[in-house]
């Protein structure tokens, strides 16, 4: 499956992701380890926390300054549909009071609330 990483400095980031998407009807696994969005649709999505040893090249879009990833937590977003990724990222970004970023498959860094579904690489 294709996708990218949502990252933020927000404490308990995956818990916040899980709560934001659950309000929209996403299914949460019994153990709380992953979130499924529309698993039977043409554009399903699976989200789960990434452990602390993740690494992504930091190439910010739009000339923004490089991000310091040290304090950030990551959530993997597995999805092959740019519009779905943009919509889910927007829901998360609007629910969290700290910046949220999305790292796509081309190592482009997007603000989670500004993902262009036609240009995001998955």
C-alpha cells in the first residue's frame, strides 16, 4: 500500500489522531493500535503510530525552514488516494492545536491542512 507520514510535536499525537478520526466514524481496532477509514471503499485508509526510530529526509515544500524532527511523533497513513489523504490530514490538523505535517513518498513536506490531492506523491 502507498501513503506517507503525519507528524507533529503534539503530546500523545496518535491518541489525538485516533480521537479526531473516530469522531468522523473511523473504526478503531480493539487494541487501539490502528484506525481504519472506509475499509470496504475504493479508497480505504489505515493509520497507525510509528515507533521512535523513524527517519525521513526533510525537504520542506514552498521554501519553508527545515523541520526539527527530534520532538515529533509520527503516524503512518496507508492510502492510495490523494483526495482521501488530504481530507484525513485536514481533519487531524483541525483537531490539533499544534502544527501537523505530512511527508509524502517523494519526501515532500506538506502542511497537513494544505495538501494538494493532485500533487501529493503516495
